[in-house]
C-alpha cells in the first residue's frame, strides 16, 4: 500500500506544481502585471515575457512525466512500478510455495498413515513396504518444505519411523 501512495504522490506532484504556478501567475497578473500592460510597450513586453516564462516552466514540469526527462517524476514512477511488480511477484511465489507445502504435507501424512498401518503387520511384510528407498523418497519431499517448523516436525516423525522399522 505504501508503494501505491508513493506512486500517486509522484503522479500528482507535477500537476500540483503546474497549478500553483498558474495560480501565482494569475495573482501576479491581477495585482502587478495588469498595471504593466496599461503603462507602455516595454512594460507590455516584460509582462508577456514573464507570462511566457511561467507557461514554459509549466510545460517543462509536465514533460517530467517522461522517463527520458531529467526531472525525476517519470523515472520515479517507473522505479516504483517496477518495485510494485517485484512485490507482486514475491507474493505469488510465496502463495505457490504455500500451496506446494500443503500438498507435500498431505503426501507425508498419507505416508505416515501407511507406516502406522504397517506396524501392526509382521516385520518382514512391513520392511518390504517401508524400504530405505521409500524413506529416502519422503525425506526428499520433506526437504522441499519451506516452513522450518513443519520441516523439523516431519523429519522427526520419519526418523521415528526409520528407528522403529530398522533399529532391530
């Protein structure tokens, strides 16, 4: 949300500067340049030049929206947009990782259920199902889990399964 308001600030700032310059130009015309216009040709020229200078300044400020401009408006907006895209991408990656973790936890729970059902069978039959390769497969899945607490919990549970079936 912070990036949104920062980007909005950089988009509004040039427009606000132009409005302030134009309002100041109006006040200057109303109180000071109006008398210049009525006094003579040299003073009219000065009033026209000052007005043109303010209008050119307004145009230059508005051109600051371009990314090639020396003014930072356009460059800042592009940088903030890139940062917003990065944050959005990180959120999507985190969401995908959470979904993958849920899927892995589901598979690990079913493997633990299989191991628990094999405990009641004879030892030779159980060892045929719960092999070293079977344990290695599920340990690889445990290593893919991003959350360290969940990783440690399932690693301990599979250590217990290995101890039960192969400690004898």
